[in-house]
C-alpha cells in the first residue's frame, strides 16, 4: 500500500510541478531511453498541442493542485518538499523523503485523479481526448 501511495504522490508532483511544454530538440528518443534502461521500446505519448487558452487553464488547475497538496502536507513535509525540489530529486525520492501517512496518500490520490479528470474533460478537445485514449489502449495492449 505504501508503494502505491508513493507512486501516486510522484504522479501528483509531476503533474503539479511541470509545465505543459513540447519535447525539446535535445531530448532522447524513446528507443535510446529504452536501450539505456534495457527495457522494451514503448511508443511515445501523443504530443498534444495545447492552445494558449488551454495552457492557461492547465496552469490554473496545476496551481490549485499545488495549493491542495500543500494543505495535505505538514509544515515539515512542505519544507522537505521544497528542499527536495531544489536538490532536483526524482519524484520517487521525494515521496520517500516525505514519509506520507496512509490518509495523506489517499487524499493526494483524490487530488490527482480530480485534476486529471478536470483537464481531460474540461480542457482537452474531443480530438485530443481521443488521441490520449488510443495511446492508453495501445499501451495496455502492449503489456499483455
């Protein structure tokens, strides 16, 4: 259960602390990453291009997620989060450092799921939602 909470917070932090930006020119190709990790190649997620208005909506949602996360964390955990972010630790390392309670993990899961649903249902166009659904289906088919 603790691992599930940790991976959930990692997702929450990634969602709330990253900006919606297209891949950079110097990013590694999925094949290079898979080779380095000695894992099978997985198709990259679709590059959904957001309009400036959509980007603004996502920024607002992410700001709310950050505020909601801060309400769940204790002052010591917030301080630890700041230090871990400044040290550029991975989301997994950050979640380990925070030592979340089961209740905190559940609340963070709710925050993340709600924000993802809000972005998916209220920000993305039907075409963008369809691209994401097709990608998710292809990943699920590849795992079997």
